[in-house]
C-alpha cells in the first residue's frame, strides 16, 4: 500500500541528517504542507523525554506547534503553561491556536506513579478524560502513547501480541489500559480520530528519562561516558523491548499520517529490539572496554520489569501502515555514544 506522507517524510530527512536535525530549505519546501493542509499540533508534556524530541523534530516541519507543561522552562516553539487537570485552560489553548492534532504526552511514568498513586491517577486518568473530551469536541486527531507497561504477569511475554490478556499491576499500566479502551470507545461512539502506539522503553541522548522502569538503558550511556562506572537497578538477565527515540518519533508521525482506512485497529504494538542489561553492557564495552558495572536491584522496578513483555509482536503495525524500525542494538549504542560523547566534550570545553 502506498501512503502519501508529508510530515514523516520531512522527519525522516531530519533524523537522517548527520548534523542532528538541520535540513536545508530546499528539502523542507519540496515536501512541506500548504498553509491550509498544515496540521496545528499541540503537545502536552512538551518538556518530557519524548516531548522535547518530538517538538524539536516538528519545529523543522511545521510553523505552528504549541507545547503544554506544568512548569515553565525554556524550550523551542510557542510554549504554554497549563495543568492537564485544568480543562478550561486547555480548551482555550486548543481554540485560540486552532489546534488540529493533539499529542498527549503528559503522564506520570511507572516508577514515579508507584511512589505517588493519587497524583498518577489524577494526571493519567482524569487528565486523559479532559483530553478526550476536548479532542472529541473540537474534532482533533488525537495521539496517546501506551506502553509495554499496559501488560501484566498473565499476558504472554515473548512475544506479546496486540490483543491478549492485559492485567497490569501498576497504576501506570492500569491508566494506560484505561486510555487505550477509552480512546477506542470515543472512536466508536463519537467518531474521535484516536490513534495509539504501545511504545517499548525509549532511549534518547538529549533528554532525561522521566522515572520509568527502563530508565537504566538511558543512564548507562551518560555514566559510561562521564565516569566509566554504572550501577544498574535491574538484574542482568531482565529482558525488555526497547527502541531508539528516532524510530519512536517517526512511528508516531507515520501512524498519525496513515489514512484512516489503513488502520484495522486504533492501538498498535511497535517493536525494534529487545535486550537485557548484560547484553547492553557487552555492547557498550565494545566501545568503552573499561566500563565497570555493578548491580544494586531496585525491588519496585524489578517487580514491574518482571511482569512486562520481553518482546513485542508488531506484525499488525508492519502490515497495516508499513511500520519498520531502523535501529537495532549495535546502531543504538554507536549513536548514543556518539551524541553523548560529543556533548560531554562540548561541556568540558565550555
Ligand atoms: N519514555 C518512555 O520510555 C516511554 C515508553 C512508553 C510510553 N511512554 C509514554 O510517552 C509519554 C511521554 O513520556 P516521557 O518519557 O516523555 O515522560 P516524562 O516523564 O519525561 O514527561 C512527561 C511530562 O508530563 C508532564 N506532566 C506531569 N504532570 C502534568 C500535569 N499535571 N499537567 C501537564 N503536564 C504534566 C511532566 O512535567 C513531564 O514533562 C507518556 O505518556 C509515557 O507514558 C514513554
């Protein structure tokens, strides 16, 4: 099936650029939207690990991009302070900026959620209700990410299909199953254009992880480059699905641009690689042989990881909208060390 994709095409050019996101104006204009076609995108959680990456990427492709956050920090693009629980304010932002696409990233992640269940319940569930109502009211295309954490110990773990038992044991997982089901319900009941991907653990170099169980796979690179030592909070044989951020952001744009008739479902698994801490350490040590690794297990995170998928079956995403990842473990490690290494050299120089 051939899809007309504009945003994801620009995004691919940006992501492939070795200059880290600088594309020429020629490239931009050859595939850019007309004023009327251009989606006006609102990203909630715009300062989080994924919000920073998506907003940087979209700022190359779109003229209007608005981000929402609970706290004010400097970033790219128009930026609005708003609590996801303040539905009146959210409505005003959507209306005043004539938003057409909403990417809802605000959430409390797995480990942070277990430490503050009532806040996680409010942000992840009540916040989602606000977003669903506003998206339905203004006819927005809505993207809400789900996660490997939406599965639990009774789900098949290797591989985990799109449709199977989902009985997660964290407030994070419960809120994400709720989001999947509510989004699909609003789609069938009210015609909401809801699209959802279950992301693996996402690994990125230029933004910090936000308190998830897979954070170790980001931290190892920073520690390896800065100190040569890393203490891992998961057991060495804990296998989890992971993905490099470029693949994650491209998948998000591709599913947002996919023609509605190509989507046989509204919630898809996406997959890239699957590894254990021991396997990641071995790959990093190919580049940094002096890296020393110790293990100090965080029992909360370990219990969560032990209940999650080891591998995702993403065959439906591949078939329906042409999903294919670019990064496997060797490319991921090479890329992370290149970016973090050059960043730390710059920091030292400054
Ligand atoms: N990072 C991953 O590995 C991963 C994997 C699967 C799914 N996801 C999903 O992707 C989304 C983004 O994840 P992330 O890693 O960027 O998370 P993050 O924790 O880095 O960012 C979440 C953002 O939400 C904001 N937020 C929290 N409470 C808010 C409120 N009341 N109002 C407005 N904003 C609020 C936070 O300030 C934060 O910047 C989340 O929904 C997460 O569940 C992430």
